[in-house]
């Protein structure tokens, strides 16, 4: 089944939700847009790409923008991603993406991922000469290198090629922008993230011994990690730390069974969501984030919004969020993360909350809209007249 957000085509109207960036202003000043999203990551996957795009869609729908989402769960023939079987790669997708493109007639196209759907969407945009934007959500070269005998330089060659013709490559943090510039990427722009401060709040904290305490019976303090239990998340580094109290891991993934057998002193609670997860964030004493490969780390902001200070390594994401916040500690790569985690016990939970409140999904969504690459209004009309004429005269593009 295809997925549309808002069924009817809106009239162009004055944009009432924040300023409009130069790219959008030059295209259709004050306009609402029809946006086509092509993504290899969607339900039932649980990751930062899906969570970010869903919140952006929710916020931009409220502004009046209209979405068409193309994802692997819409009847495409798929195959499991090697070493990541829960992630499905869509096959022979280009013809169907082209059909959706012609039917929806988007003002802007955003390609969120570098998978097979993303490549098919990119190929279509280049074929019809429609501008598009992309995002660098994931350290693809490092993730592949951690699982397969593929050097990171080969991975960077691929992703540099993938993003080369993107009008804007949206990157989560300034430090990640610098890293990609060093890898000769172009058209980069920092695009930060937000946090749901209604869901993640200190008010959900249940004190030790009270009914509903998610960590009942566990020695305090509670050092918490939340995320996918996989090799690229460096969970083993957290499990190895010599800390007082109890180390708790929330999440599932391919390494869980192995780590659970090896680290008997670590409590594994499995995956948790929504209010149950938020209660765990608020109930923890310190959140420990050992990942060296995340591009942002939404869980860092979720912990802070819950009033829980964060101990992390000096890596992209934490190095852009934590310094100067008084809401956590940064440890140099290879340093003693346990010291940073213990130091967090003396930090103010109120300060953590106040700092997290400076991040919002509305600001994230507005920045996303500003960085889209729509055709200017006069050119858009000519473009679709030409495309419709070509569509009547020629068969659809062959599948890839």
C-alpha cells in the first residue's frame, strides 16, 4: 500500500510557521510543498533515521506540507541486508518509483538513505533532471567495515559518489560536516535534531522503592544505555566499565545474546518504547553513551530531557551536544569513560532538562524545509509539461 500524508493537493499559501530559507524562498516564496521521500529505512525498523523522519513529517504536516513516502514495505520485492536480516533491501524499484513520481508530481524530492531505494530514486532524479536533497544519517563506511572485509575508504568512495549531485546533503552536526569535508564531500549543511520534551521528562522518575520503579531491587546508582545492541554501537565498552551500582542495557540486536552470556553483571531489559522507555530514562542516575560511530545520537537528548546526565566519548554527536552544557561529560577516545560516568552523578538534573529544552523538532523540521531543493515555480510548470508529454510518447524507464 502506498503511503500519503494528506490526500488532497493544497493550494499555495502563505507559510505561517517560521522564516523561509533562501533555497525555498527562491523557489516558491511562501509556498507549501508536495514532498516525496525515498527511504530504505521505515517501519518496522527502529533507528534514528525512521524516528527523525517521522517527527519531521509530523511537524511539517502541521505546517501544511504534503508527503508521499516510498519505502521497502510497500510491496517491493526485497532481500535481507547481509548481517542485518531485519533490514530489507527493495529490488527492481526504479519503475515503481518513477510511477509514484509521475502520479504525485512533487515539488521537492528528498532521498534519506543510500540503499537500493535511495539509489533508484537518485537515478530517476538524474534521468529526468529534477533536483533533490539527501541526508547523511549513518556512518555507512564504518558500519560496513565493522561487519565485512571492506575498507572504509571504499565505503567513503561509494557514499561520496551517492551524494555528489545532491543540492544539499543534510548532516546532523557541525563536526560531522567537517569530517565529510575532509572526505571531499560537497554541498554539506548542518541539520540538527530535536527531542520530545513531553514524552521524555523528569516527571516520569519513580524514586527507588516506590511502586512502578523500573529498576526495583537493583543496586544504585543505575548506569543506563539505550540503543541497538550491535557491534557498531560499542556496547561492549560500556559492559566492561568498572562502575558502582548496576549497569543496565535497554534494546535488542544481533549482539544481545552474546553479550548477555558474557557479562553476567549487566542487566539486559530488552527493547522498550514510549512511556515505558521514558520512565527508564528518568529513573536512571547516569546515561552512558559509548558509541564512536553515531552521527548524532537521539538517545543523548532523550536522556537529558528526562533529567539524566550523559557520559560519552569524544565523538560526533556528543562532542556537538555536551560541551558547555553542564549536562554531561566527554571522555577522549580510549580514555576512562567510567570516570566520566561517575562524575555525572554530581551534575544537576534540572540543568540537564533545561539544556534539552533548547532542542525542538519544530526547529529541525523548519531547517529541513529550508534545505529542500524545489524547482522555481516557472521552471516547475515547464518541467511537468515536458514530463507529461514525454510520458505519453515513451514507455516507462526500465527497472534497475
